[in-house]
C-alpha cells in the first residue's frame, strides 16, 4: 500500500491539532488489519462521489459508523480511541460495475450493547447512510461473532420445535394468506380460514395490513378465526394454526392482542417488520414465554432492500431477524410474483436455516457465519405461487419452508377447499416422488399430471394457472456470477 | 372421517412396495426408522405405543418392511405409522412420519365448546373412539 500524505497520522500532537483531517489520516483505513475472531464485520457497497477515492470513502464509512465526527476533537484523547475506532481493512472493486467498491469494515465487540438490534443498527446503518461524500451506500452482509450472537435470544420456537408442535414432518408446511386483504367482516373472514384449513392447509394467515379496522376489529377476527381453526382440527385430526396479526400502534396494544390469542389457544401470532426492531425483540421474548410461534411479515423491506446500490441487503435483515428471535420470515419464492433472484434467495434461506453458513460469493454470502446454538428460522415462500410450480419450489427452496398459496388456494375454480386439496396433493405427490429417487426438476410436470388423473381439484388448478410465470430479471442479484433465469425447467 | 396426519395422507394408501421405497430413502439419509401404533389418534397425542425401539442398527429395507407387516398383523384395527429419526446436530428430531395402516371405520372427533364471558370459547377435541376402553375402540 502506498505511503502518502493521506496515511494515518501517528504523531499525536499533529493528529489532534484542531481542524479537519481526512478519515484515512484519522486512522479509519488500516489495510494491514487482521480482523479478530470477536470483531463484528460488515461489507458495504460504496459509490463515492466523483473525486473521492475509494479508500477515503471506505474510511469515512468506518468513521461515521463508529467513533468519528467531521472534525478533530480533543476529547478523543480521554479514551482509548484506537480501540473503539472501526477499521476499513479491505476494498474490492465490484465486478463489472465501475465506480462501486465493496468495503470491508471491522468493529470491536465493545462498540455494541449486548442483545440489542437497535443498538447494533444505530451504528451500522445510522448517520452513515446520509453521508454526503457517498452517492450511495448499501450494507451487503455482516459477520456476527458467536460472542455477540450468544447475547441474543434467537427464534422463540425454531424450526425443530415448531414441527414437533405442529406434528408435521417430512414435507414443507402449507399456508395461505386470506384474500381479499381488506374489507371482509369477521364472520366472512373466518369462513375463508375454515375452508382453507379444512381443505388441507396447516396454516392460514392474516395479511400485513389487517390489524383492527372499521370493517373488522381484532377481537372479532380472533374469535371467528379460532372457531375456524378448531373446527378444521376436529374434522381432519391435524394440528392447525392461523397467524393472528397483533401489529398495533403501541406495545400495550400488541401485548393485549397477543395475550388474547394465547387465551384462545392459538399456536401462532404475527407481526409486521414495520413495528421496528425493538418491538420485534419484545414480541420474540413474549413468544418464548408463551409457547407461541412468531410469524414475521416483511412489510416495508423492499423500500430499502431491492435496489443494489443503496440500502440494506435482505440477507442482512434476515440475519438480524434470526438474532431478534422471530420464527417465520418471508424470504422469497424465486418463481412467484415478488423480487427474488435464485442465488440471492438461496443465500437468504441458508442464513435462516443453517447452523453454519460458509462464505459463498455466488450466493451473496461474504463471510463464514457460525450460528452458535441460535435456533433455525423458518423461511416462508409467499406471493404468486401455485400448485403447478411444486417441483420448482421444492428444488429451489427445500423442505424446511412454509409454502403459502393465497390466490393459489382461494382463487381455485372449484372453491377454497378444492384449492387447498390441490396444493396438498401436489406437495405430497412431489415429496413422495423425490424420496423415490425420481428427477422431479425434469419430471415434475408429468408427476403432477399423473396425480391430476385421480385428483380433480389438482387438475383444475393446473389448468387454471398452467401458463402463469413471473419471469422478470431480478433487480437485486449477486455480483460474482451471471444471473440465471428463474422458471426454466 | 379420514385422518390426515402424516406426510402422505392425501394420497392413495401406499402399497408395500411404495412403503419400502420411503424406508430406503430414510436409510439413505442415515436416519433410524421406527414404527408406532395407537387407538387414540388425537392430534396432540404425541406418544403412540412403540413397536419396539427405533431400528438404529437395522439397515435392510426389506427387514424393516417385515416389521411393518408384523405390527400391522398384530395391531390391524389401529393406526400404524412409520417414523424416521435424524440424530444429526441441528435436527435431532423426526424427519418423516406417514401412516401405513388405519382402522376400517374412523369415527373422528367431536368438537367440544365451553362458552365463557365475552364470547370467548374454550375448545377441546374428543375422539369418538376413545369413549371405549383401549383395545376395544375400533373394528
């Protein structure tokens, strides 16, 4: 590395002369730094303003997300400022994208409060994202050391205990979001829940914006939904659940709604990402205390996760949510109606489900991430998926996932129960075929067509949605391989 | 009613050849196969009677299928399921569960409602069959 006038100033008198220094001169760029096992690591995509060199931009990000301010302050000298300073230690040009770099930054463990996503994020995505010398900034990935991970609760229930409670093994769980999203009365809403569960789904779900509106207040919804859940359980002999959305204006309201869901015997409650990190952690602790599965709908995330040059990659949000302690998270479908490059989605699913996630740039994973004993977070695939895609869903997403067919259940031409039957038969048929060693990626359509010969609802589903695909190029893709197409095969 | 617990209950009953293929899959994953039976199919009846312990050391699908047949012969008027246990870290739980026998007549469950204040209802499921003593519930 070149030694220049911009290098770290080591003479203390010169370093702390009042005025403005470059961040590099202040010591936030340290290319020789060897990250410690206990460091929190972050990799940002930086787009410096014209004339700002990438080392200085990386140093500025390190500075602004840790100890620095815009000018020299003598009060630094009252602390062990070397120790608290974050360090940019590496920059790589983004392949094929001039003007952008990946900047790696190490933070000492002592910069963060134990068990607090709010504290972690206030540094890492705080002021720094509005910093003028950068045109754009994106947090791509983080490595959370086990030392810090172990200060978090993690998922209240986790995949293993959820399956044991639901008594469902060997296949993805099935769900559906109630439609229309808004306007149904409590009685009519419960009808849709009952039909879907009775047909064969494990879960139904409130949508993100169903809270307690004039057309249906929360208490009414909970009462009718639990009648539906219990009736479907009695008629199938299976455990069923409905995600009762307890999202509300205040924690007091959310606790009241969650308590009521518990009193009614619900196995699951739901919150939206928009309630904020602290509220999410509070609800995760409540869910652990009350044996409740906690479903998180990622409402709002696309405002900052989708564009590649600025914001926070969803894999980081998924990581924070696993630490924060939710049990379910919407994590992409690959083949459905919402954003989801196959490689990006794979990286997110690994982040949710694996006990150790190795570095894999082709999946957007920049660091090895050991998960210590933090439980596994169940990914949820929801949005524009249908029974005819079952082989693709299973190949892309695996077995530990909730597949949610909302329109793909409720929009079935023979009715909601028939829609649920079609999905359940398609799923069980495909699992059975996979276990028997068949090549479901290629034989999938034939396997479904064969089952449709004895299952009319499946035949009707395949006919209705046979040509529906959402094959658009993804906005958020990985940078280290070409982006493949989605629904081929 | 048709009890739909287990991963293949929406499909036509599995033939013995099909059951054997699923057992082969479980063994290929290094899972231990077990057989359990019950005449109390309440969805929260977690502990069915074990047909011996999980067959940790039996790696022969035909041998395991013989055990399935033996259990069926002895407990033919009850529900019988095949399970696969995964002892690997991160799982250490069941990975498969499917029915391989069910009683000829399945009377199902009654939904009991106990009404409380504020329109609140406490629900309970009661199997019609468990009104009779164990051993004389089906058939």
